[in-house]
C-alpha cells in the first residue's frame, strides 16, 4: 500500500493503535479498523464506558467525603470563636483547583480549534476532489457533443460537396469514423458519472456535523469558565448563596466533562485504528458505495508505479484517432479547396472543432492522472489523522483536568462555605464592640452607630 504524499502515521496514532481492546465479555479484539463488526463496536463502547466508571467513582468519593465532613465533625465548644484548623488550606486548595480548571479550559479551546481545522481540511479536500471529477465529466460531455455536432453537420456537408471526388469522400467518411471512435473512447473516461456517492454531499454533511460539534464544545467551555469565575467570585466575596449555586453547577459540569471524556477517548481510539492503515478500508468502502472497479480505485488511492493507469488504452486510441482526423483534414484541404471552394468553410469549422477537442483532451489527460486526486486524498488524511486527532487529544486533556478540578472543588466548597462569617449586622457590630479595648475611666462610650460607622455601611 502506498501512503499518500506527505502523510505518515504519527507517534500518537501508533501509541493509541497499540492499546489493548476487549469486547463486553473482556475477550481481546484486534485493533484493525472495523466499525461494521459488533466486537469492535463493543470495544469502543467499553472505552467510552471507562469514563462512566470514572464518573461513578468520583461521585461516590465526593458523596463519602461530604457525608464524613457533615456527620463526623467533632462538636465545637459553646462560645468558641476560633477558626477551624486548616480552613485556609481548604479555601486555597479550592482556588488552585479552579485555576487548574481555567487552564484546562484554555487547552480545550485550543483543542477545539485544532479539531475544527482538521475537519475543515478534510472538507476542502473533498470539495477539490469533487471539482476535479465534475470538470472531467464536463470536458467529456462538451467534447462528445462537439464531435457529434461536427459529424452531423460539417462532415456530412463535406461528403455532399466532395461527392465528385471519390477519394475525398472516403477521407471524409474516415474522419467521421475516427470522430465517432474518439467520442466513444472519451465517454468511458467519465468514470464518476452516475455514481451515487457525491464528494460534495459528503463534504456538506461533514461540515454540518462539525459545526454543531464545535458549537457544543464552545458552550461547554464557556459554561465551565463561568462556573470557575463565579465560584472564585463567591469565595472572594464570601457569598454563600453564590457558592451554593456554583456547587450545583459544578456537579452538572462534572457530569458533562466525564461524558465528553468518554466520547473523546472512543473517537480517538477508533480514529487511530483508521489512520494506522486507511487504504484498505477506504478502498472497500468506496467500492461498495460507488460500484467502480478496483483497478480505478487502486490507481487513484495508491498512485504508485505498481498500479497502471486504467484509462491508458482509451487515451492512446483517442490520441491516434485525433491524429488521423488531423491528417485527413489536411489531405482534404490540399486537394479540395481549389476545386471545391464551398468546402473551405466546413473544413475551417472542423479544424476549429479539432483544436478545441485536442485542448480538452490534454486537460483530460492531466486531470485523469492520479496525482491530483491522490493529493486530495493525502490532504484529507492529514487533516483527519493529524490536526483532528491532535485536537481530540487536547480535548481529552481538557476533560481530564476539568473533571479533576471540579471534583476537588466540590469537596472543598462546603468546607469553605462553612468558614464564611455570618452576614447578620447585629452580630458583626456586637462582635466589634466586644473586641474593642477598654475605655479610660471617666469617659462614656460613644453610641454604637457613631463609634462603629462600618456597621451602617456593611453590606447585607
């Protein structure tokens, strides 16, 4: 199998491709890409289920930790005002976890952009391949129509004009036969005509799905960013209601992070299996969808010296027929223009048609060569197996950091919430007065509101 130009499986592809796989009965599954087989589907689902297992374990750990925190705390002595030991460490651990989550969000934005770039490169390659195939069909149709028109009009007129000269009539009929041969051979070059698989439709479907995937990840990233920022704001302002709301939102984002992690892991593993050796799967799938011969598909997908051009015979016959038409037209022009002046106009029209046909033929030779379509195939693989796979790995890292940071924050937020001072103004003012040093003897203490103006301005 010949690799497309510029594409080589990356180290990440080799690493992910070598990971062991198993079905639901934990039986080993080969790592070859076979999405139609049930065992392989179960292996990918099992990879995604590992994220579900991680979510369950993290929720159990958080629940056990919070139950222990709420139910197993030693009772505080009455009237004790000392802060809980380790309270500052709990708050700072929560802040550090949220900052790590913000770092993961930045990684997620980069991974989402890389994945989108890879899929866009795939769509662009499909669109360029569709343009090449459409141009081939258009050139063949145009050339066949021109030759058919020339046979029906100019060559028929020449036969009538040159009827007194038997050898010239034979030359005109020979040119007519050669034109029909060219038209017949050219019709076989439009190999994609009538094929149900359209690269344009595939590109549109891929772009449509990628647009919604990109938007879903952007919303997830923005949601987690808002949760982290508002949680930090709640800790800074010591707002209990904001911290409670963000705790609930953190739990929701934790579930979404683990879910996205499972989806990313299964997609990355399947994509690595495909990218390790994409040619056999693409050849078989395209042959099933299009019904084209394996010779044509192997020529364009492999494009090496071991595979010959399946259109070489048709191109050679067409080239010889065009050369024969050209020589016959020259012979008719030399022997008929002086004797039959009315033959000059159809001969000039035939020469123009022949020039256009030869120009279209040379374009077809260039377009039918495997270099162009094989280059598009390589560009599609590079976009899917390099940029898109790299973006998926960054998204996987984002989900991992997000899950760890949110789990840590969910364990720390209730303790930090318990350390917040009360918001009752009377308690705050009485606490301030109790802590005020004793006044000198003989001086009356000022009124509480005048002595403690901060009691009036303290926000509720």
